[in-house]
């Protein structure tokens, strides 16, 4: 392995899911649902295959999907993106993120992440030969909040891009308008690009509002919006994601994307277009169901003795193992599948300052109630 990728080894999700399979554990580690998305969407995908939509789709993605994404951004965020030049379909949000960094950040320049951060961000930056710095989410009562001083301190003359992720993996925090405004001001002041990862854009709880930083003053022109069908329509295996950005920025993303995968997911594209156009009520019901699951898992973890931060969005809840008398989340998660038949993910692997997050483990509630209940039952037997 080349030096710049050596620190990455295999992902924590692969490691923990492999342990889960080996020990027949309840997998509350990797964030993916164990139920299917809307039936009408699955039917469109089956029909697309039967109808022969099995060759390379257009490089920017099928027009029907780009139009659906444009209509959705216009309807829900009042931002206009031209489907011909400002929307790109990618192989999941993961490819959009990598292609954006490869296409827009020169080697040696810096990208600022909000720590803890989703693991692919750091790897994408390494692939590009760029460097990362971090702003910090810090505990405040039972939630995590952005430390704005750490954001300002992370900016240097070499900074090219800020990455924002809200709703946030792994903490479940959702950035509010004040935080997003402060981030936007930093971006404008230092003339930075902003990549906003909104894969959990629909999944916000307790009346929390998801605000896209792309909608704030001065931001559309410098922002790459990234999202995905994976978590919205329960199709993590389809790998249909997208990027929306002004044409010159999107062209740079496309240039890199062409040589990563060229295109992907042909027959799934019309199915996702259908879902975006027709199944938003399904998504709202799904969101409400996830909100209940979050409450169910959080309460059960608290009852079992964990300290639990409130999750306001996404798939995850962060739990403090300190009250259990444990302190190393990585060791805890490595032994949990064999010891109690449950898999979770240590938060320290999402951090450049792992000591600060060592006591935290991430559980997903994106599972059937029976799965969550069985996981909790197992935890209770031995914690
Ligand atoms: N960003 C975040 C914050 C995620 O949690 C994930 C995992 N779904 C991704 C990106 C990757 O999305 P995709 O599966 O569409 O590549
Ligand atoms: N996004 C999911 C998670 O954070 C799964 C990611 C993956 O397996 N690469 O758990």
C-alpha cells in the first residue's frame, strides 16, 4: 500500500461487521436498514432491468433522475440547480465526496473537517494528496455542539475546502442556523469551498429542522451539495448518490468521477427518480419510525447504564461507556460481539484526537424493533 493510504487499512465497518457475522451478533454497528424501501421504487428497478436499461447510463446520470433531484432541491430548499449542468449522479455519496476532493483540492492544500468525521472524508483527502485539519464537536450537556473557535483556528492560508455533515454521523447532532451562519461567514471570509454531506437530510427528529448551508447568503456559488438515496429510501446497496453545484465546480467533480467509475447503477437511476418524485410520504413515515427507534434504543441504553447523548438526526446514537466502568471504546467494541453478541462502532476511529472520544461508542437504530430489542436484551445480560 502506498504511504498516503497506509493509515487507513480496512474500514471499521468491515471489521465490526465481520466480527458480527463471525459471532452471529446483532449488528448495531454498521448503519444500514434491515427492511426494504418503497415497493413502487423496487418495482421500477425490476421493470428497468426487464426493459433492457442495462447498459451505460449517460455520464452525468439519467435525465429523469437529474430532473427529479433538481425539482426536489427547488421544492424543499428553494434552490435552483440546472439539471443539464449543475447535477451529477454518482456511485453513492462516497464517490461524490472523493471526486469533489480529487477534482477541486490541489495536493498539499488543506480541507477542514468537523471531528468526529465520517471515515471516508479523511481517506478521500489522502487520495488527493491533500491535508486535513479539524474543527471539533464537543459535548454540551446531553448533546454535541460545534466549537466555533476550533473552526476558526483550523483555517490557514492553505485551506481550500470545509466539509460539513448535518445531520451528523456519528453524533446525531444537527447544526442549527446560527452554527451554519458562522461556518458560512468563515467560508466567505476566507473564500473557501464548502462540501455539505446531507445524506441524512430527511432524517431529523423532535421537530428539528435540517438547513442546507447552500441556502445561506453567499453560499450557493461555493458549495457542493452531496446526498444519496441510500438512507432516504433504504437502498444502501444501490449506491446512487449525487452532487449539486454551480457548473464550474461540478465540471471539476465530473472530471474526476469519469475516471473513478465513469457511470454506475443504470437501472436503479429511474427507480430513485420515481421514489424522489412519488414517495416522499413514505420517507416522512420512515423518519417518524426512526425517531421512535431512536427513543427506544436510547432509553434502553440509558437503562443499561450507558450515558447517552440525544440524537437529533441520522441513524446513530453515541453512548458513553464511562459509567459502566469501561474506558476504551475500541477495545470494548472489539470484544462485544464475542462477549455479548452485539456489534457497535468506536467513535475514536472517526477522530484525529482519539483520546477525546475514546469513551464513546456508536450504536445504530436503523434496524427493526425486534433487532434493537434483541440487541438491548443481550447487552443487559452482561453489562
Ligand atoms: N456520508 C455519511 C455521513 C454517511 O453516513 C454515509 C454512509 N451512508 C455516506 C456518506 C456514504 O453514502 P453512500 O452509501 O451513498 O456512498
Ligand atoms: N454509513 C454507514 C455507517 O456509517 C455505513 C458505511 C459503510 O459501511 N461504509 O455505518
